[in-house]
């Protein structure tokens, strides 16, 4: 199984630091993870680099069986799927994906003028297609449009007591004030608030935040949770640790009023 990962080396490190000192790896900005499935190495490399520079986190698979396996174990914001793949063709990957009721947006890449492939792909549940050759700007624009569309149901505000998550701006307000967060802190807090009071363990949280080949410091999640707790300190919102279950975000109960004095 071949796995490629491209990081943001092209960014100016001074003005846009992309290396996380805690994780010791090049961070993926935000939660927009894309799985690119393309067997042509040179095309896969150029597409992956372009998408990475556009602030997507990109995992790349070069054969159908590897892609099918990853889609059973990882979560993505978008799948870009070539149809002519070795070991398992793209249409079968798409059929299996939808049979598992996985609704991740899928953009299929087809040979120029291949109407039959486009029709089959759309009928199997693909959300859009691009015919080769195509411009990288169009690929990026279509990727963003598909992700926006899929996240539309999450666009309404999500609240936990005085903490409000704006699904459109992907920002947090606490007691009406914008909460200053790093990209990674925001990503962790977003996962927690969207869990709706359900716990998530460190391993599952890490899988949602990092690429499949990123080297992650074992203490990294704890460090970010610690930082978030400091920023939520004094409010009615807390990140609680449940032994054996993980972390959850909850609203603290208002303190009970003092008992009336008896003369």
C-alpha cells in the first residue's frame, strides 16, 4: 500500500508557521481532510501539492483496495476519486462507500468525454465530476463547494451553555466574546462541542484531527485539552475527563443559592 502525504513547505515559515512544536509534525490546518485516490504518481503529486497549498490536509492512495480500507477506518471532508484504478476500480469503491451509508462528498475524475462513466458515477452517488484534463483552480473551487454544501446542515450555531460555535465562520464565542484559539485548539473544541455531550477518547480524537501518517506526540491531546481548560476557566463550560471513556464538553450547573438564614 502506497501512502503519500504533502505538507505546507511552500508557506513562509516565519509569517505562517506550519510546524507544530508539540506534535513535531507539519500540521493540517482545520478539519478539511481530503482523500485523493489517483494511480498516476505524477498527477497525484501535483494535485496533492496544489490542494495542500490551498489549506487542505491531503491523504493520497494509489490503488483501489487501499482506498477502500482507509475509507472504512478514517473520516474525510471530501473524496477525490479516479475511476481507472488498479486492484479495485473507482465505481466499486463508490458503490461500497454508499452501501455503508457513508455520505462523504465524492468528486470523481473521468477521462475526457467519458459520458458513460460520469452517468454511472452520479447514479452510484457521486456528488460531482471533473473530466481530465482540468485546471487546478477549478478542482480547488469544486472541492470547496462540495465541502460547504455537505457542511450546510452544521452551519447553524451549536451551543454548550455560554459557549457558541459558529459553523459558518468556524469560530467560538464565550459569554458573547470571541474566544482566541489556535487552529489546533479550535479543531479539538469543535470536535467536542459537535459530540453533543458524548465522550470521545484520546485515540478517536486524534484520528479525527490528524492524517493517517502523521507522527503525533502521545501527550499532545492532553496538552491541548489543558490549554482549552485554561481558556474556559471561570466560565460555566468545562472539559470533563471520564475515566475509561475520554473527554466531554459540558455545561456546569449553576451554584445552588445559599440557604436562607434562620433568625
